[in-house]
C-alpha cells in the first residue's frame, strides 16, 4: 500500500457534470481497491498557460492509498477521457490531512466576490441616494432659473411699458 | 534572518510561497541568490516544477 495524491484538471465547459465525474472516478478507484481518504473540489481556476486551448480548468485533488500496480491501470483508464485536460499522480510519504492552500484560496476568493457584490449593492444604493440629492438640487436650480427668467421678462415688460 | 518563511513541508499547492522563488519571467531563482539551504532549494525546485506542469504557475512569460 502506497499513499498517493491525485490531481485532475477537468474541462471547464463540463463543470456542471463534475458530480457525475466524481462518482465515476470514485467507482473506478474503488474497483481497483483504492481507499479515498480525502476529496478536495477546488473549482474553476485560471490556468497559468492555456492547455488544449482551455484558459480555465476545474481542479480536483484526491488523497488516496492503494497498490502501485493498480495505479497504472487507473491511469490507462483515464488517459483517453476527454473531460480530463491534465492529470498527475504523486506518491507521498504522508498525507497532510489539512485543507490545501489552493482550497483555502478558492474559498477566500468566493467569499471576497460575495462581499464585493454586497459592496457593489451598497455603492449602488449610495449612488441612487446621491442622484436623488442631485436631482433635487437640479430642480431647485431650474426653479431659480425660471424665477430669474420671469424676473427678466417682468423687467422687459416694465421697460416696454416705460416706452409706451 | 531569511526573508522567506520556510514551512516544514513544501507543497506544490502553496503558490504564494513558490512565486517568491521564481523571477518575473518564470525562471527558478538560483540558490546562490535565494540563500536558502541546498536541501530546501531542492524541495522548492521540485514543487515549482510540479506546479508548472499543473498550470498553477507559468513556465515563462511568453505563453500566449
């Protein structure tokens, strides 16, 4: 029995079918007498360079243990799977057991985007309030203008009357 | 004092750490510049190469 870490990058267009893939892959591992100790679904990530014209990838990380001979069988099975754009099996001495930095980062990113959305909403509300204020000011300004125009016309009338 | 926070175990997943050991163009910075121990430099180098394969960090800045 050896301990392995499996990293799989899925086609981002098939992100919605991740659950199906997870089931299939776990079944494949179990059929080959692997124990799955931990599964991490990192989610879609920007790739540092494009692979097969994909700029994003859906990352999955598995902590598994099993036989090295069986591993090559698993590898042969997933080699020609179109949904996988890259995979890597690394043998490790010990599994860390903690959440990987990638998973933490992706979670933080999700939280950030949510909070940013909230901030955006707040900002929009503020803008709305401000626009209300400005519209009120505009109204006042226009009223003032009208008044001045009226005054001007009155003055004109007066001058016309004077002429008469 | 070293300017790097060296963890007990290196992992290709800790991208922010690995990015300190590559140049802007993506090259691995040599040990004579980083000044970390030879053993740690080997581990870092290995992690960087794995992270590159998994498209977590670039091989170069010339990628299209």
